[in-house]
């Protein structure tokens, strides 16, 4: 395609974006749009799958059969979310094998919060309430993302994530209303997961390498800082209801802005964890690699079965 033709195609593409039309897999799109989507969707998919690990760690240790069943269902949901998202990414011309290789090599990222350990049962509450709560704030706007398969996948994911958030908040509420030790355990979980939850929204908009272009193409519909502010505003009120305290001495209501002011995030910690030097980075990846290798026989069996089905169909048609 010549440069004038390419420029015209990009202009028409942006016109469609501005008109709120969905971009579908067979539509023309700029290569940078495709790559940006692959990066974001694969990161989202990897986060869902790696995020199963800290919660799966507590399935056998849940305090009641009811809690065990609910947590098991939640972890299963996260695996399903990863599947939807990998499938959406594959519509952009990348293979599942390439996506997994990107994760295992460290080239592809996932949410930094899953590199923190889940030390107590209260952490299951904090992860559901805060981590899934932060995810919902981000993902609700992604239901209107410009890429059709991603947008449609987010509709179902958001419905299930809202259940996950309520499950986590109910755990925290139950502990906060329990003994002094149980309430202290809930507060400790909140103390450890609060700041990593704020980091989930990514760096400040001015320092983000992808935000401006993603907003122009409507891959993202709200900026990192807008989403983070919305999460803080809703979480403060939720904490107050169950008698827990947000671990931020700088947190205060700003009447003029109509929002809560909050302290500065430790961006050095964020960068360190994202780059592979968190408490659980190596453990999370090693576990995923081992599970992937141990599951190779299943993928081989499926491939062999499909080959046999094609052979039988060809023989029947001959």
C-alpha cells in the first residue's frame, strides 16, 4: 500500500473509531492498533490465569465447605476469563503458543499485584474486594472498547467479576464483625493489598507509554488516573461501612474536587515488581511453566483426535 493510500486508510479508520463503530477482526486496522491490542489483551489474559495461583493456594484451606465451593467456582471463572481473552487475542493473528511463550519468556506482562503472597484467609477477602474491585472499575469501561471481540468478551467477564468482588467483600465484612483477632486479620490484609491495588491502574497518565494512543483509538475509554480516583472514592466508603481503615495517612475528602485526595504511590516498588523482582514473580512463572509442560499430553491428545476426525470425514466424503 502506498503512503497516500495508507494515510487515507488511517483517516477512515479514525473516523470509524470517532463514530463509535466497532472494529472487527477482518476489518482493516493500523498495525500499531493491532499490536497495542495484542499487548493489552494478552496482559489481561495472563493476569486472569496467573491470578488463579494466590487464590488456588487457599482452596484446600478454606474455613468452611461453603467458602471452599465459592472460592473453587471463582478460581474456575478466572480460568474461563483467560480463555475468552486468549481467544479474542487470537482473532488479531497471533497464536496461543506465541502468547504463552511471551508470558514464559518475560516479554509479556501481567498485573503486578499477583506477585504478592496470600498469607491468610483474609487475603482471599482483600483480593476479591480490592483486586477484583479494581478490575471491575477498569473493565466496565472496556465493555465499550473499540475492538468488537474484546468488547463482547468483557460483557460476560464483568458480570462474573461483580460476583467475585461481592464474595471478597463479604469475607472482609464477616471477619470485621468477628473476634478481635479476625478483625485484625482483615485489617492486616487491607494494609498489605491497598497500595498494590492502586498500582493496578498503571502509572500516571503523563508517564504511561500507551495511554494517549489507546485513548485516541478508544481501546481504553478512561485514563489510568481517572480510574484510580474512582476506585479510591468507592473503596473508602466501603471500608467505613465494615469498620476497617484505609492505610493512608494522607487520605482526606477534597470538597472542591468532590473526590478523596490520597498519598503518593511507591512507583519504585511498582517498577521493581513489574520488572520481575517482586516477592512471588519467579514462583508464579515457574508454576505456570510447570503446569503448561505437564499438560502437553492433553494438547497432543486433542490434536491427534482432531486429525483422526478429519481423516474419517475425508474418507467418508471420498
